[in-house]
C-alpha cells in the first residue's frame, strides 16, 4: 500500500479508494457508495483535494456575473420547485425582451462579464422572444458572454418552434448564445423523476441537448440537485452518467479536449455544480434537506467521481457563503460569482431576490481558504485585470 494513500484516510474501508485516487484511477460505483457510507469526512475531503490540486494547483476561480430570471411562469409543477407560478397566480411575472436587455446592459456597465439567463417554461412566449432577447443583449453589450437556457428550456423551444434541438441551438448561437448552464438535470433516475418531477423531460432528453450542444462547439455545464428523495446510490449513478457523456465529448474533440477554447468545433462540460436542495416553500417542504456534512461530502464525491470534468463549483447561493468557502477545501475550485439577483430559490429567512457577493469578498473568501483567487471568464480563461 502506498504510504501517501494510507495517510489520507482513517477509515480502513476507504484505503483501496485512496490508492486509486493517488494512482489517478477512475472510481467505480461501489467506490462512490463506500465514500457516501464512510464517516471519515476529513479523509474524503483530503482525497478530493488530491484531485483538485492535481488539476488546478493552488488556484480557485470566481467571476463577475449577473443572473437574470426572465419569467417564473411555468407549464410544469415540479414538487421540488418554489420558483414556478401560474400566470394568474400572485407573484407571477414575465419580463419583456427589452427589459432583459436593459438589465444586461446595466450589469455590463457595473462590470459583469457574463449574464446567466434562465426561466420557467412560459406557455405563450414565442421562440422569437428568446432570439430577440439574445440579439438585443449582443447589440447592447457585445463584450458580455451570454450563458442561457437550461436543457429543459431548449426542449421547450424545440416544441414551440417545431424545430430540431440542433436547429434551435444553432439559431440561439447565431443570435448571441455563448454557452449553456447545467440546470434541469436534478437526478438522473426514473424513480426520482416519477416521484418528484413527473411531466418534466427524462434524462435521455437532457443528455441529447448537451450532446448536441457539444457537437456544435457550445460548451455547457451540469448540475445535480441532491438532498430531497434521492438515495446515495442515485447520486453516484447521476455522476457516472455525467462522466460518461464527458468522456464521449472529449473523445470527439481534437487532442482529447486539449485544444484552445477560443473557437472550438467541438465542446464539452466545463463544470459540475452540485445544488443543495432547499425545501422551504416547495411541495417537499416537509423534508429536512441536506445537512452541512452531506453538502461537503457531496461536493467532495463529485470531485472524486467526475475527474474528467475540470471544475467543481460550490455555488454559494445554494450551499451558503461560508459552507461554500469550506467546500474549497473539499475538492471545489470555483465559488461562482457576484450573482446580484437570484429568484430560483432562497435560503430560510431570506425573502430577497437581491443576493450578491462583492468581488473583494469573493477574493477574501478564497484567500482565507488558503488558495489563490483567479478571476475567470465563462469558459475558465483567466481575466488579466482582476483587480486587488
């Protein structure tokens, strides 16, 4: 047994897993379950740090972004969601394309380099609305990267426009789309799907959107919503499915993904974003949600199970600012960005959609975690003028 791998963990059952990590081997489903069943939380964190440092050294990333949720009106009624409203329901809203453009313009003036745009599946907005939105943002602030629309939204656009997923993505890219976020993944399991979000498209359609996106040279991200009705086995299965599509996408890229990201003909996943389920105000409000230990364990296991996706994000809106900071010692290399406005979910006691962390505080959080803060763009290229 390698002495280095032995020293990483105190749980004897994790020592074979530790040796695989040190040797750079891919973990199996059983390895993932062993990690979830172990109480050696510090050992799991140390293992995740081996992978993070192998990939990124002492660097941790953040960006200057602005989230825009253009409508909360949605044709779906997922049990885990506290965001959606029906059109005549109190609190329902829809922004005009011009309002979205003006919001993006103001964000750019304030220093944002990315707008992150997602919303509900509005039953009456036409596909032209989304194209107008993107064209308007590109004209008003061409330097801003537009990361927009979950796979679920893309499928919705395909249906209302009666176009293929490929043609929808091409039209959106021509209008200004830069990359896709990773939302709508939830948990890739039929049992969970039927219990919590029946009516939403199944995993195969989510993967079809991202596979098509990658084939067109559009980078994307991937999420996992955990801490509701899913089991550790289902979380591990979800991560393995992400790893498999990433392997496929990397194999289709020239040089296995080593090419520059400036103008690729093929793309892949940039980042995995584990999302901590917040049950308040949803139909699953009777559930407790994940504990802090589950949060840290899941962040670390995501890093360990999916080593072929470069980045693991601790999204401070979902895990909380301070637990996300701890996540930087559990395999995460990204703490997200300034955000500014977020209406999808709120932590207990927070009724405001104004959720913002200043750049200086993001950098302080990273430095206190013992890492070097690096401002990035959406595709993880370092920004030179990152400030103090």
